[in-house]
C-alpha cells in the first residue's frame, strides 16, 4: 500500500464523478460474491439490519430488502442516491437528520431502505443504531488510505455483537495504478480490524476485466473476507 499511502480523493472529486456519469464502479447486477456468500452473511437470521458504507446506487440494497431485511446506506452524492431510488422504481421521502447538521435522509416509503446523504465520518451508532450485517464493496477500497484506521473504528462501532461483515477487497500491483479503488492486503485489514475482529478469507477470485487494462494492469484478484466481532 505504500505506493498509494498519500493518495487523497476529496468529496468534491467523488461528486464530480457522479455529475459527469463517471461511475464505472457501479454494477447493474447483484454482486457475484455477495450472491455466492449470502448464506454466510445472513446465517439463517430473519429481518437483519444491514449497513452499506459508501453505498452508491448498489442494486444489492434492493436485493437484500426484497428478502425481508432492512438496509441503511451512507453516500455523499445526492445525485447517486436519487438515481438509486429512480432506477429501482422506489418511492421515497426526504428529511433532515437531527443529529448530523446538513445531512439528509432518503427513505423508501415502505421503510426498508434508508440512505443518509453525508460524509461517512459524520455517521455513528447514535444516528442509526447497530447492525447485524455489513456489505462492504467499493468502500474500504475507496476511502483514502490514510483514513483506514478511522474507517475501521467507525465500522466496528456500528457492529452488533452478532454482526457478520462481508468485506470485498482488490489486490493488484499498486505501482501500476494509483487508485481508487486502492489495493488492500490481508495484512492491511489485520492492521486496522485485527484488534476487534476475527478475519476469515472466504473466497479469492480472478477479478480481472478488460477495463483494468486501461488502468495499466494485467492482473487483479478480488478477495472476500468475513469479519465477526471477537466478543461473539
Ligand atoms: N459501494 C458502491 C459505490 C462504490 S464507489 C458500489 O459498490 O457501487 C464509492 C462511493 O463512495 C462513491 O459513490 C462516493 O460518492 C462515495 N464516497 C466516497 N467518500 C465518501 C465519504 N467520505 N462519505 C460518503 N460517501 C463517500
């Protein structure tokens, strides 16, 4: 990660991506590794409360909500959030958030999906409680490398004691591409989550796609980890 340690993307750069439609990270189908490992995420539980950090307009939120779970996401871009509700044909209400000045809450009228429009680091368990599941795709790999400990401490503070946290990461040669998404190794995960969580590698797949050639890469591995609290 040293080659990328100093790289910083500010929120306005993310917003510009949304405004200009440069959202190549978005997938129109449910993520293959989420589908393949959803039983390990849900673990037989009903009506799980899921947290989606840096949710974008991930269709995975609707997929889990359709199974009877509830979803809370955090996303900075209002445009991204509105596109989510429009593209999923979901009616929603918009309200202010008492605990976070300037933030907005976009909530589907059936109450199953809530997305907070704010900087993730302003969010906390005081705003929306604790979660039984977390789907982290394009989130730990998207935040600035210098913020990883802050990010991990926040995520751990949102986990209920039975929380199952699926973390999707990418490994590639960080000398060749500056990110985001950033390279995150198992050691990087252990450094920031290891004190609080058990970390199990569930799956490792060849994640190389044609678009990665334009990033200057010729290989990329996608890894999925399960994090559970050590108190479990
Ligand atoms: N998880 C989504 C989006 C990944 S891209 C998916 O899989 O499609 C990362 C997203 O995080 C972008 O939509 C960007 O606008 C948002 N983002 C980046 N930094 C953020 C921050 N500090 N707080 C809230 N959202 C942020």
